[in-house]
């Protein structure tokens, strides 16, 4: 064999192995090492080499198969209709080739196309019988997927019942997590000391493919449906009409889809989407162009894995190459130490990126990141920059490993790493960095809502030692504030009046504002309804807390730990002395005392918050999870899985009209109903 052929053969083998390895990381472990773009480049290189040297091609080559298999623990589901993949094009020329090929196949160019977003999530099939959701399955390898029925039942966007009562209907769509929910989810994970997800797609995959569906239920998953895979009755004969039909039946259908005809129109729309992709609230990695006519789709047919009538026109990768100038440690509200790489600023997808989180020490080691390294940065999720890899071949031979400090860079305390967690923490609650973040949280809208107490002012207050503990906020006075740079009389007055107003905020807001680890707004409300004053809460034992539906052992431990700490108790005394409201409002006089309500779906006349406070004023408890103790479920539009569960638990269900009646005349209503 010639040298060149030998080289090609070796490269093909190498590529196959590498592709299989990355597929496993992506599909099975939800933890890819390289960006989608890099992965596509590997597949492309392999395809080109195999075309040039067909003698080296094997049947099991990744170019002939689709990634994704059934992971252990899941029941396999055979797809009645295979879930095909899509061929990719990356530029106008490649797209033109696709069009010409297709025109030739169908014998005409007088046709329309539907251009849809290519959502970056997890392809999933939903099975309906006589209008009822009966099964959900991941794509798997396209022929056999994983049974995720229990999991899909927990996703609020997925209708459990649709208006189409056909004997059987199977639809396909994409399960995903929006950019905003992804950001929140990762913040929460960092707080809990578990590794964050690299991007929304991994978060969605890791959340749907859970053997324990109660975990899926806690994740903010959504789903767009875009295809009717199988129907026992006749369906429209164009893709565009099918999308309309799906929407009418009750599915969530994306509204970026457009019916277009000429190459120019399609490319223009592609350019428009590319430029505006940052404004789309969910991740899309391209545009899917589909032949509109279904009879013509059938005429064009499929290859072993892709339809010949559709193509994924990928967006340019949002990646950039730059150098790491420094690695610094950032201290969060709960003391979490996050290493952050300071970059030589680089423009990626129109935005200048100058820093990227390295998340934790393990991540730095895994990627072997060093100061001075050239790195590839991707704006994962279109918003949050992410370090994809280090160009090790370009590394300065003198570079040294990053040494995580032993002490907090802000206060010098010895760093602590809780067992089983990847996050290191500064244990000193009085660390200035922690105090600043704690004040921000305390004063936030969801907390004590002190407007005017923003980042810049907090910085000054802490640096000038005017605030050392949260409770010092209530010791601020004119004399102290007026001395601060750029604080005029008027702003001092306004701030003091805002601080004064915050003293009468709801008790649950105060509990949230304390910033106890893992205690979010929902937990704070639960605590308010079970421990009507701060003294009751201080006395609570772990077992009292875990007895509450919705509070797990980890959260309970954090709460008890918080109120065991001398300093925190002292702080609470000071809050009491300052006259803060540390009690739940008395509600026992209301007609609904002793009753627990729960709200699901969207109400048309008021927000959920408004409904909650009306109910609470009537003495009711308003829960956040459905349990045997729930007395009434109020159902708005698009109710989630709670409705199905409520029916099975025998909870009384009220629609919005009935709820309105109840509010108007509670006594009478209850007499009839009880
Ligand atoms: S159509 C036969 N439409 O992209 C039709 N797919 O790279 C094939 N995807 O596995 C699928 N958005 O999970 C289609 N609007 C969309 C899509 C979409 C995302 C995913 C799908 C597929 C992958 C192919």
C-alpha cells in the first residue's frame, strides 16, 4: 500500500474511533468535550475521506449510523416510524447544491419550503391514543429509543390531553431548556455544589433522561412539536398545514416557521435568523429547510439516515480563539469560590467576551487550563461563554499548572471543601466579598426589595466599614451616609425611606432574604406557613423540617445549621430590635383557615401571586406541591401534570369561574361544597 493510502486508512480509523467516543460523551453521558461545530468537522472529514477512498469504508462507520443508543436502565421503545436525522449544510453554496439535487429528484423547482428553527435539544416522540398521552420516547438511534413516559408527564408544555381524538397519533419534537431557565438552573447547581451543565442542550438531555422522574419534574423543560410521525387518520398534505394543525390540537409550536419559495428568500431568512439568534429565548443551532409538500417529500425519499427533502442549514459557530491572561477567584454569596479566566478580549457572534467561568478546580484539571494558554471559547446557549478546549500544541513549554489558593483571596480565611462537593468555599460569613453579595441578595426585589441599594453603593458601604453584617443596614443614618462620595441629601433621604419601608415586608420575604443556602422563594413560603414566627423557625429541628412536603434532608440541614450559628442569631436579634416584621400575618380568622389550595396553569384575570395573596388573606394556606393534604386545586389555562395527579388523589378541582365565585362569597361557597 502506498504511503498516502496507508496514511488515509489510519486517519479514517482514527476518525471513527474519535467520533464514536464523542458520540458516547454527547448522547450517553450528556457531557461533551468538544463543540458541536468541531464534532461536525470530524464527521465531515470522515465522509470526505470515505468518498475518496470507498475501499476503506465499513458498514458500521459512523457516517452510516446515527448516534445515541438506549442507556442501561431505560426500557427500549421500538419506533413505529424511524426518527430520521438531518444532513447539514454550512454555507450558501452547499445549500444551493442541496436545492439543485432535490429539484432534480422531484422533477420541478416550482415548490415551497418551510423554514423552521433547528432547536438544540433532545428529539422526542410522543404517543397519543384517543387524545390521551400514553407514551414518550427519546430518539435513541432512530429505530429504538428510551421509554421516558413518566418523565414527559412532568413537562408542563406537553399536553396530557389534546383535542385530536384519533385512535393513534405520534408526534415528534424537541425537548429543551430556555436560555433563561438554563442560567437559573446552573446558578442553583453552583449553589448546591454540583457541577453546572455545559449548555442548555446537555441540561435538557440530562434532565429528561432520568430514571427518577421526580428529578425531571424539578427541571424547567419545555417542548416544541414539529412533525406528525404517524396518524390513524388523514393529515394535511403539507408541512405548513401540519404545523398549524399541531398548534390547534394543543401542542406548543414555535412561531418562527415561514413558508418560502426561492433560494434568495430562504437565504435571506437564514441571514436574518443568524443575526437575531441572540434574541431568540432558546438555543437554536441552525434553520431546518423542509420541502412543504408531503407527497413530494415521499417522492424524494430518504437515505439510510436522512431525508432527501430536508436539510439543516447550520448557523456559523459562535466560537473564538484567544489567550488566557489570568485566572482569578471570585467569591459568591455563600462563599463559593469560582475560578474565572480573564481573557484577551475577543469578539464572538458580535459580543466582546473578556472573561469565562472555569466553574471549579476539577474542571480546570480536566481541561488542563493554564495562564498563557490559547483557548477556544464558545458562547454556549448564545449567551454564556464557555471554554471548550485548550490548544495544548501552542502552549508555552514553561507554563505551569494553576494552583488553587489555600486561602480566600479576599479575607484570607482557610478554604474549606465540603465532603462530596466539587466547590471550594470561604467559610467566613464576614468575608467582605460574601457580605457584598449577601446584601445584594437581601435587598433584591424578591427579598426585602430595597431599591437604591445597588452594587455600587454596596461596594462603598462595605469598603467604608459602614456595613459589616446584614443587620447594619438598619443602623445607617444620615450622618454616616452623607460622608460617602457622591451621596447627596436627596439620595440619602430616599435610601433611608426605602430601608424604613422594607421593615414591614412579608415575613416569607425576610426568610428568603436571609440567604440561607438552598432556601429559595418557595421554601421560604413553606417555612412561613409552618413556622409562623422567626422564633418558631429558630427552634425547628431537622425532623420538623423534613416532615414538610417539599423540604428535603439537605435543605433541612442547611436551615438548622444557619440558626445554630451564634452570629446569625445575634443578627436576628438586631433585626428584631430594628423593628422588622418577623411574623406571619395572622390569618386564622379567615373562612379558609385550615384549607390548603394549590394553583396550576395560567389564570386569565389575575397573576398567580395575586391569587395567592387573596387566598392567604382569607386564611388559606397556598401550597407549591400537590399532596394528600391539598384540599382544592385551582386550574387555569394550560394546566400541568398537577391536574392529572389531583384527579387521582381525589383533590377537589375548581376552574377559574368557580374560583371567582368562591372569592366573591367564600362562606356560601364552602357551605355548599363542604
Ligand atoms: S426535522 C425527518 N425539524 O435536529 C425530519 N428536526 O440534526 C428530521 N431538530 O434529530 C427532523 N429542530 O432532533 C426537524 N425544526 C426541526 C428541528 C429538528 C431540531 C433536530 C432533530 C434531529 C436533529 C438533526
